[in-house]
């Protein structure tokens, strides 16, 4: 059941270094047909009765919105957005790292996901997982055009999906790509390593049933498959085949042509990008008004938080996307801006538990390390009110997160010393703490001090991107060390954080039989089951095989007059087609 985790791990780690954690929505599909409700000709989520006329409500949103549901969206205007540079490829979905940040404004997927992982139709007006769980069938929405005027048809959808088959293993249409052994877990790869799998790695073929129907056939069932076609990262975006035939893959890289509410008018890598309203956009709001509301989006790429803050103070931008909870968020709240946060990953320690001659192979040592660190103090000092101490592997905004979790270990240095003595290390031992390229240096040094107080003398190494690739992935290796790395939920359910970790940590990480059995049950179930997902992470927690040390979030800030969705699509995706400026 490789599913998509290999490619996802590659792109996610690269994106973490550049723009912060991004996600996979992992939700299963049943055997019943999922069809858009009568109001789904609009772009509101199922169950919504009005457009996004007020700032989305969220317990993680602070500040006061200047709008209410009684107000009518104002048309026109251009929203100015600052964002971390996203790289040169903004248009070719295979290898695209910009999903969930701005590519969603010009590209769309067959289905979408809400913040709980529930899937609903989008470019497909309905979808159905077969009773035998060997295929999924999409009925393509009629009348949808790309921004170049070409039509979205079943043939075009098939062509788009076949690009993923080619990326997965070079398989031609209709030929099965190499698959994992029955019951094998999803595979992963390190940042910078060539991907050995893709979303299509679990697909056998893509076929056109009729002019508006496409079927994707699988070799084995994995309940994360349906979510691959929705708000996932990387996303299976639909691009114009006519534009590809005219401009080629290189042309698509910087000149994307999609079905989304905006089109790219100009793009200067690492500098700026301008989007304008797509006159061919198919979507309307719940009242039948044509979308988008805005005339355009102007992106400024800024890698320096201080520069971005100066732009905000000068009134040069309306929104900042992709910042980290902590001091940056506090700075914008002090300006009176609206702040929104989602916690979609935890930074974890991965002990060298698989080498018998490593101290970390002993469970008492791993437990001692977890007891040794005061995670509450770290969250309080470095979080500026936005961080909590994690006591479990699933992050706070995943459905697998348990607010009443009882298995986590809390700060107890005396207990840590006792466990070290039991393990045969009454005087401690020397080890290495290897921190991923974008890790927080101050927090790592604080962790080093806590470990030293119980006798664990850790030499901290801050790995560069090149060195990091030698540690992670199926062939990665390290010895007598703790690897510190984000473990992302990759979407609402939290199963992604287990899949992400599984092969990412190479041969240095124990994978007990009970864990593999629990993971097999969680992924092969007909639909995503929060209890089955929790069972997999419970095994890891009980054995201290992954130790959460602090939480990571994704945040967006905006001027009080900005009305835009946050956190209601696959966690990190937004619906800027319904954004507007109340000024």
C-alpha cells in the first residue's frame, strides 16, 4: 500500500524547509455514491447555506473581524499577499511544491476536503468507490472550461491522471506500475532524494467510461486513496491539455493554465506574481453570483520576516501567508491584524532504536529522554502564547488528536535518572542530537541543556540540506543519536504522520510487529477510523519510538478588512474565490 507517501515525503520536507509544513488529507471512501447537493453548483462546502461573508470562525483565530454574515461581499479590488518564495515551478503539478499556498487559486482538483477530512465533489460532480474497493469512478462536471477556453472532459482528466502514472514508475496508460508487496506500508523518501513513488503508485490504470466519466483502478485498497484526488499535498491538479500541447511541460512550469478562479498574469521567481480574475470561471456563490469577488491577487515573495513586517506596518500588504506561530504571530497581533493558526505537525525525536549497540535501543533510555525535557517551559518561552507542549504524536488539529490523552510522559528529571540507572547508565552517556535544516536552534540548545541535567551529554549538530539526505529515507542511517524532524499530519486525520515517519527514518527506527499490524488495520479499513489511527500512534508512544518535543503550526495574518476562509479546506488550503475586501 505505497499510496502517495514517497512523493509526499520528498515534497513535504522540501516545503518545510522553504514554506513550512503542508498536508495530505487522509479520508476513506465508502461504497456509496457521493454527490454534490443541489447547492453545489456554487463553491460553498456541503452544509453551508451562505457564502463566506465573515471571517471563518475558529478557536485558533484571534482579533475581531470587521464583517458579519449580514453583509454582502463587495466586488472588485486586488488583495496584496506576502509569502515565502515558492520556487520556479508554479505550474506543472508533478513536482509542484506550491500547493496549499497559491496554486489553489488557479488550479483545482476533482474533489475537496473539509477540515475533518470529509470529501465532497468539486470538478467532479460525484464520485463512487466500488463495492470491492478496487476502483473509484468520477462523474466530471459539465461546462467547466480552462482559462484558455478549452473544455474539461473525461479525456483531459484521464490525460492529467496518466501523468501521475508516468511519474509513479513510467507505466504507460493501462499498464500496472510496480506495486508494493501485499500489506506493505506506505513508503517515504527524504528531501532531495529521487522519489520512488507517487500518488499513482497504487493505481493500475485510468480509463474513460464515457464522455463525462473516468474510472481509476487500484491494485490494493488504501483508505487514503480517495483523498489523493482532493485537497492534498501534492495535489492532483487538472491542467489544460491544450496549453500543454502548445507550450510543453517547460511552458506549463511558469505559465499554468487551470480551471480556477484566477489566472497568472505575470511571474518573476523569488520576486512577485500577479493573478487576475478568470473570466471563464465556472463557480458561483450560494446566491448564484459569479465568482471570484476580487479582481486579482498580487503576491510578493519575501523570505525575510523583518522585511515583511515592515511592509505590513507601511500598509503595503493585506495578508501574510505561511508564517510560524510564535513571535512572528505576536508581532502581527500587536498591529491589530487578524491571526489564524493551525497545528498540523509536531517536531519529534527519532531515537536510534534499531541498533542493538545503541543506548537508544533500550526503552528505558528512550523514556528517560522524554521525561528529561520540560516541554511546557519550552512552549511557554518560545511560543509567545501560541504553542502548547505536545504529549502525543498526532498534532492538535488532526482528528486523531485526543485532548484527554493519558499515555504521554510529563517532565520528571528524577524519573529520567532512575530509568537511566535501570538501563545501565547511572552516569549517563554521550550521544548526538541531529536537527533538520530548518530546525529552531534556540529550542535545540534548550533541549541539550535538559538532557545534560539527567546525564545525557548530547552534541547538537544542525544538518544542512545535503547532509540531511544521508540521515533520512529508506537508506538513511545514523548511530547513537536522536534525529529531530517535523512529523506532519499531512491532513485532517493524522494518519499521514505515521505514514510519513514509516520509511523516512531508514533502518534506525524500530518497527514492532504490533505497530505494523495496527498500521495495516488503519490503512486497509474501508474508511478512515480515528480509533485505528490512534492505535498505531499508541504503540509508538508506549515504546517511546517517536518522542514529540514541540508543536509546529501554519499561520496566516491579515488586515481586519480582509474576509477570507482559513482552515476549512484540508487544513491548509483556502478558498480565495470567496475572499473580498470590506473597505
